[in-house]
C-alpha cells in the first residue's frame, strides 16, 4: 500500500523511496564542493569558502541521511529491531543542524579576521563558481522536494540544500558588488 509519487520505487518509508535522489544530490554536491574550495582559494573569496563549507555540511548531512536510511532498512528485516532503527533518521537530521551551527561560527571568526586587512577578490571567477553552485543546488532542490514532504530525514537534507542555495545567491550578489564597485566583501 505504499505510494511512489515520482519517487524511486515502491517501499514503505519515504526516506528509503528517496534514497537514489539523496545519493544523486550527494554526488553533485560533493563534486562541486571541490570546485568551490579551489575557486574560493584562487579568488580569495570568503563567500565562496563559506559556501564550500556549507556544501561540506550538506554532503555530510546527505551522507548521514543515506547511512540512516540504509541502517533503518537493514533493521527493518530483523524481528528484534523495528521502530528503534528509524530513530537514526531523526538523529541524522539533528547532527546536521549541529554541524551547520559550527560552520556559522567558523565563518564569523574568519570574517572578523579579514576586517582589518581584506584581500583582493577576483570577482569574475567568484561569479562563475557561485553561479555553478547555484545550479547544483537548484538541481538538488528539485531532486529532494517531494521527499521533504514525506520524511523528516529527507526534509533535513532538502533544507540544507535550500539554505545553501541562498548562500550561492549571496555569493553571486557579492561578486557583482565587487565587480561593479571594486569593494572587497
């Protein structure tokens, strides 16, 4: 009696139905994470490095979500482990929120350190990388949107990618400001 509205196959739990979409999003995010780190370092952009850090937490969160789904699936076939295994999905969502909080602290400390001596930022490269990040995040949003309505675990991953989308937009705006004013952000 399960439903598979645009998901990856019939199964009882929404998290498991969206496993492939979570994995595809993780591959996209992981691949672009490398691009953002290199781009952030080459352009001296804290905005790109912050977005890369957020993508790293996205990747970790997606990985934890996938691990929780896998573990819950394993436990569902054993009669001695039933509902308790599903709690892993909830714990993965909580751990994801804690990691994101740590990233915010790091970015604040780094930003304060740059106030007195801001580096020159290469706006063109920054804009290109930030735009690529936006595209990757939009693809992730499309992949996870349906599952976010059905599973707390998928919703946590979806919200991570959605928040990172806002970060990519902010990096694009920062690159445009730098390019048009010569200011350093």
